[in-house]
C-alpha cells in the first residue's frame, strides 16, 4: 500500500502543489527527486537496517540468554516482519517529508518532527504484530519481560520508548541520505541547465557575430563595384558575378561554426581577387596554394575580416603599391594564420575596427583562452595580424560534414 502510494506520488515531483507555494526549497527538492533512484536508495538502506537490527538482537539475545536463561529478544522472523511492515510507512513519511521541505525551518519543523515521531512510535506495535504472525497468542513462548503484552505497563512503556528512540535515529539517517541525494540531483540538474544555456548563448553569440560580418563585407564590396561601373562596365559585370559567388560562400559559411582551412582560403582568395580588379596597379596578393595548406578546421570567416582590414588600411594614406601576404603553418601543435600588408609610413594607427574586434571575440568564444590574436606593426614598414589557435584535425561540432 505504502509503496504504491510512493509510486503514485513521485510523478507529481515536478509540479508545485498549491500548499507548497512560497516554499522554494520544497518545490526544488520535489522537482529533482526521481522515483526510481530514491526508491532504490530507501530500499537498500532499509535492508541494511533490517539486517543490522536482526543480527544485533540475535547476538544480544544469545549473550543475555546464556546468563539469565530467558528469551529477552523477539525472534529473527518477527523482527524481519516488523521491518517489512514498517517499510510502507517509511516510504510515506519520507515522501511527505520531501514534499514539506525544510524552509523556513521554524515553519517546517512542526511538520517534520511529527512525521519522525509517528514512524518511531509505530515500531513497537509492528514488532508485536510480527510476533503474533509467527507465534499466535496460544503459542506464544513464555518470555520475560518481552512477553508482557499489556499496553500500559511500565515494561511496555520502556520498550516503546527504547524502540521509538532507536527507530527515530534510523529514520533520521535515512532522511538525511535521501535529502542529500535530492540536493545532489538538484545541483546536477542545475549544472546541466546552466551548460545548455551557456551553449545556446554561445551559439547565438557566434551567429550574431557572423551576421555582423556579412553586411560589413557586402557594403565594402558594393562600394568597390560602384567605382568600376562608370570606368569599365565589363569589369563591373565580372565583379558582380564574382560577388554572387562570394555571397553564396558567405551564406554557406554563416550557417556553420567551423570550416576547413582550404575552404576558408578559397573565400579569402575570391574576396582579394575582387579587390585586385579595383586596385589592379597597386595591390599585389600572395596566397599559399591549396597543396601547402594543412588539413585542419578553423572558425568560419576568421580570415576574411583580417584580409579586408589589410586591404583597407594598407591602401589608405598613400598612392603607392601594397603587397599583401597570407600565411598558414603549424608550429608546435599550434595553427598560425598570419596576414601581413604594406602601409604608408605616415598612416595613423587607429583603434581596432569591427573586423578585428569580431575576430577576438569569436576566438574567445570558441577556444576559451587557448587562442591568441595579435595585430601590430611588423617592424618592416608594414602591419601584421596573427592568429595562434589549437590545431583541429577532426571535424568539430557545428562544422558541416
């Protein structure tokens, strides 16, 4: 009966009962108390209590019986029956205790203490019933003082007090055990929820960063094509076709967190080809061939803002030629991506723009401090931006197959 009530009550653990409103501790404990694990813990604990009590009574009965010649303790079968009879009551008391909770303590103690007291007081009647089941009244052996079945004698009051105290302690240990388990489940589930929220936040953050890149790149390229429409319509038409290809790649890259380095380099190559058509006499580009690139994964669109930044700032402030070089190599289990460009000696060094800030933030989200980014003068009249990140040879989560 008690086990069935426990089983019926546990599915309600995820709901807050009207009487529990305002008691966050009760709601959280109930919400995180799983039926099967708690029932297994209580069953295992009560089996241990049963065996220890039976063995203790057997040992003490044997020792004292040899001295007094009297059977002072109930037989083992009666004690096993006592614990079996108490088990449903134990489940019901534990369930009610978890539902009641402990906060605020001054309001919950008047509920918790009677539950423990009721269970403790049931121990002696359960033992008497167990004795009766295995030794009916007309077959009860003459035992002293345990055979005294009066309900108001001093002997029975002493037995009740001793039994209630013993089972009250055992009830408390079991309640502490399942409360600790419930709190552990609460902590574990909160950690899982926090992890899911953090992953969802990181995904949303990266998606926002990729969307930030797309219009920034598009506006710059449209400005490039606009400058060619009046001067050379054929070149402008060719650039529009290239821009369409670039946008297709941009949209595809924006749907995934990682891409192969070879694909990333193809995207950068296409972007720089568009820029070279505008600055055909000034911009020289040097890119590694595909055969020289290591087969690794990198965050999508991680190189494009650096290449764009190199073109814009390299050509600013002067009319001379600019050489731009992109490098990719592996050094001591770290992937190094470097973009270097010439720049005017008098060109001011301004604050980091959208692209550089975007790169820093995406590296921080993806690698949590395991990647570094530096952007500074290279000491040879140019500017170098360098990314150092862990080598990802296997396809990471969030990468297209």
